[in-house]
C-alpha cells in the first residue's frame, strides 16, 4: 500500500486521484449501461465511491458524538459487502450523471476537510479512533481513508476507461 510523507502529500494524492477519476466521466453517454467485461455501470462506479466516502465521514461523526461505531455499518458485516454496494447503487440510482459528479466533488471536499482537521498523530498513528481500530488490522486513520478514496479512485478509473473503450467499440 502506498504511504505518505505528510498530511499534505496525502491530501494532494486524494485530490489528484479524485480529479483523474471524475474527469473520466466527461464523455460518458449512458451512465446506466452495463457493458460485458466491466462489472459496474458508470453510475455505479461513482455511487460506490460516494458510499465509502460517506461511510468514513459517518464513522468520524458518530465517534465525535460519543456514539458506538460499527464498521462497515450497523446493517452489514464485512462478509456482506455486495449487499452494501447494492444499497450504494440504489441510493444514487435516480441521480443524473451531473448530479453524481457534483455529489462526488462535494464529498471529496468533505474528506479533504476531515483529513486537514486531523493532527499528524491522529492521522498516522494507530489507535487514534475507535472506528479505525475496529478490525484486527487496527490501521491508522490514513489507511482507512486511503482504501476508501485513493485506492478505489485508481481502480475505478481503470474500469471507466475500459468501459469507454468497449462502449466505443459497440
């Protein structure tokens, strides 16, 4: 997994990968088209990322209010993520592509504000949040945010590029 030398390096990478990812949707014609060879529609790709970013924000908000945080959610365990993803897709299914992009950019801004608010100790050392220590991995906060921003932005950028290429071949 990629590591970061500073909070600013991490913020820069989130912003860079988010921009590269979301810019891929500028020429998408049919946000709901599932193409053989790609496991999600363009809308589902954005919804997936929105869902995970919202979960991170929700975990932090609940913990800041002294509430018990259950990861990934109270309704889903880690071995039922497919059902969670379907909930993400359903939540955003009525959004236009423009609305999805706007929601993504707004949520990215919230993630950046969250990361900016953490001290270096909170961000980079283990055990700084209950929600980040809720699995045996006991990751520091940055790793949780990384796997729910930078990592899927890169993965889904490759998927949307493949989707566009296959779409053009139809």
